């Protein structure tokens, strides 16, 4: 028995109530610097090195003894400062009465639990790391105990608009956090997954804490194992950006398909539009050569001239749009007079105004200047006015401008024509779109105008009512600088 005590891996010692040593085995002597054959009968445990920790440790051990049973358990953290590898001691203490001496003797048995402490610390650290990782994952994870009324076992965040801490959630249910209707629906889903054994998967639209729309990919599944009761696992991914990209791509695909259809229609229309003036040019040119009547020759000449202008206009529109979109078209941005622009447009188009229609120019303030390209601004207004001529048979086509603010001027073109159907208004500025397929044109004019206005830093819009007319408006940045003079005209 004595041999077993001496060579035990535990620290075993005995003292009187005042701390006087009665017995110490080899392990205890080693840890406290006592010789193996040293007489300890005059040694007090409170004076052993390390000091004063030993005294504190001993008082602590004595305090753990249950007076009724004479037994106690103790746990000492860092019991031996000189041995940092020893993280903790755990043991038992017993009180016995020495019948010969008539006094109490305290026996203590302590063993090194450093390895267990290290393991527990590692587990705690790993759990802490895992919790932090789970908390910061871009995914909501919820684990419920199926057999305990679906109470939360773990939860980082159920969704990205609900901030419920883990400690507040564990042991509670959906009914503690959600409206009754929503909690009932969640419980129905949970029971369906457990009963069927099949995973639920769906995408839902929700709102975050700021009221912004978010899209969530949600999954629910039941996990079963031999070592634990069934668990209900909910996983929730925030796929807002992915869903937005998906919808953007779908819209782009639809737009590309529409553009492709419009291109096909454009090419079919262009083949007709180009052949018509070409046939006229070729046919009437031959008639001019063969005709001897001066009046007929003059009439044929006018037809050839008109067809040539129409063909040239078609080609110019196609080339113009291509050059602008390719960035090859240069813009000469400088202060220009809106009064000068309006005069130029009126002089260009007054003689082309349809019979029964009046062309009106409204330029109230000749000192208004904008930052723009004289030729391009003139082109925009003249294109829209010319377009209005096609759809106006009576009344007027009026154009002009007015000051919107210190930084903006708005130009407008208003007509009393047939108007644009509501279904066409939304894409009237798109390429190859025509308000009336039976009217001559490429469907590029308004698209060119929109591109030019935006290149000049403005915005263009249209208002129309079928049977009453149409008004186009576009803005240009205003400047307080005086326009330069060219050919004695404000430009």
C-alpha cells in the first residue's frame, strides 16, 4: 500500500488542521522541492514553495470539506507557478480522526488535469471561432429540436432583416419572435419537412431593416442521426445581387431579341425605302433623257430631285447614328444663341411646311445662350419639326424655348397632329421604331435626336394624346457667357 502511494502519479499528502505535514508521496515532494527522504514532520504546508500560493491553496482546499461527510472536492488553477505546464489540479480531500493522537488529519489526493483543461480550452476556442464564422457567413442558419416543440438550438440569423441574438433565441420558438400567422406558417413548413422527409426549397421576396427589397433562397431539411434526436435545419441565402443580375440579364436578353426583330424589320423596311427613290431616280432619269416636252422634263426633274434628297436623307441618318454611337462624331461645344438656332430651323423648313399647316417660331428672348453644338441643336429641332410635318394635316407646328432655371433652358416642338398611340410612347426613342409603319422613314430620327441631346448633357421627353397632338421637349445646360459672333449672327 505504501509503495502504491509513493509511486502514484497523483499528489498525495496529509496534514494536521494547522497545516503541519504528516505525509507526502513522491509526486508531491517533487512538485514542492522536498527531498525523497527528508523529514517533513516539522514542515508546515503553508510555508512550502511556491509561497504564498500554497497557503491560499490549502485554505481553499479546507473550505471545500463538507463538515457532515468529511469529504470535499477541489479544483486549483495554476497550482504550481514554477511549473507553467501544470495548468490545473483536481482532487478530493478527506478528514480522518487519528484515534491515538486524538486529532483530525486531512488527506488530499490531487491529479494533474492540464491535458483536459487544454482540450476544453481548445474546444472552447474552436467553438468561439466556429460561432464567429457562422455569425459572419452570408447565410442564415437555424437549427431546431424537433422533439422539443421545434425550439431553437442554434441560430445565427434567420433572415437578413431580423437581428435576434443567439442567446435570446436558444430554447424559444418562432411564436416568440413572429406574428401568430407567420409562426403558424413556419410551423406548418417544419412539420411538413419532418413528416415527408423531403427538403423544401423556394425563393422569396422580403424587406431588409431599411425597407429595401431583398431576395432569399430558403431551404428546410430534417437531419437524423443515431446519436441525437431529429433536427430541423433551415438555411437562407441572400441572393439579392444574383437575382438583380438575373433580372437585368433577362431584360437585356429581351431587349436584344427585340432589337434583333427591329433590325430585321428595319432592313426589310430599308430595302423598300431605298428601292423606292432609287427606282424613281433611275426611271425618271431615263424619261428625262427621252422626253422632248420642257414642262414634262421639269416635272420629271423635280421628282428625281425629291427622290435624291429622300435617299440622301436615309443614308445620312444611318451614317449619323453609326458615327455618334461609335464616338466618331465630334461635338463643338460652346455658347450658342437659341434665337439663332430657331431662325435657322425656320428658314430651312418654312417652305416645306405642308399645305393647311402653319409653322410657328416662338423665340421670346434673343439673349438666351446655352452650351451646345449649333449644328447638332439645329439638327435635333429640325428633325423633330420635319417628323411633325408627316403627322400634321391641319393646325400648326410650333417650336421655341423658354428658361427653366438658372442652369437650364428647355426647347419644345409642339404640333396639332394625329398624336402617338400610348403603346408606342414608351419606346418612341428606340432605334427602328416608327409611330406609323405606313409613313416614310427609317425609325432612326428620334433615336438620333435622343443620342445628341444626351451627348450635350440634356434630357428629352415626349407627351402626346391621340387626335390632339404631340409635344417634344428637351433641356440644354444654360450659360451666362455671351455667344460668339459669326457672320454677324449670334452663334
